[in-house]
C-alpha cells in the first residue's frame, strides 16, 4: 500500500518515541538504524525510569507486567515490513513478551522518528511458547465502519497468521537478535530524548 492509499483510510499512527504518553513520567529514548545485512529500518529502546502506574495484563492465565519503573521496550520498524515489533524487558533485562502490531505502512517523520499506521490486529507471545492473535473485533469494526477495506482486512489476517506460525515454530527472526540489539542500543546508541 502506498502513502496515498493509506491516507484514504483512518488508522492510528504510532510514533516510535510515543509523545504525550501520560503513563510515563520519565524515560530515556535511544534510536539507531538497524545494522544488519538482512533487516533494514530502525530499532529503538525506550527505558522507563518513572511511571504513573504499572501496566499489568493477563497473558496465558498469568498476570504479566508490561510497563513499570526499570522496564524497557525494544521496538523494531522494518523497512517494507507488514508488522512492527515491541519486545518488553523487565528490570533484570529478561524478555517478558513480544507484541507484534500488524501494520499497513511504515515511514519516518520530519524529526527523524519512525512511525507506522496500525492495522488493528496484533500478535502477542511470551518466552514460554504461548502465542495469541488479539484485537480481531477491532479489525472487524474497522472493516464495518470503512476505516479499512477488504484487501487490508485479508492482509492483516494473513500477516497475523504467518507471525503466529513463526513464533510457534521458533523461526521468528527477531528472536535471534533481540538480546544483542537491547545491549547495543543501551550501550552504544545515542540518547535522543530523556526525562520528559
């Protein structure tokens, strides 16, 4: 889908540094191009130094903290991809979950921050092998109210099912990079925004 087609529909645009997010009181944000022969685009690390309140969700019958003081989100914005990924790390640097947004388009804004237009459907996975597609009702509603068309709807399901299969078969490419990328961004990438 090109930019013109994306503008015909009404999707939520998500920007990497998540400006105006009231849950986070203080954060550090690192951003760098991917230095990889296979993957192109950007990755970023948002370190949560102070939060208004933790965010806890049920994952596979367990309460899982996703936002809290000392947590970090490693985000991937892959050129030409049909998804964007967030890996949540706890205070000890342990991977808590993958959250994969199915997207229609990705770009970079005038300030140099990557963004994507969310295509409603998401895939969530935890390190113990649990994987689930969520927000199908949001996708259904978007089709019904004209926010997306049938080809976008069908593509969203194909993408989510492919990602689910990769996560279940343990062939999801970012699994091999996530810990080294977290370390690289924290130790070598420039701090772009801090404590705002």
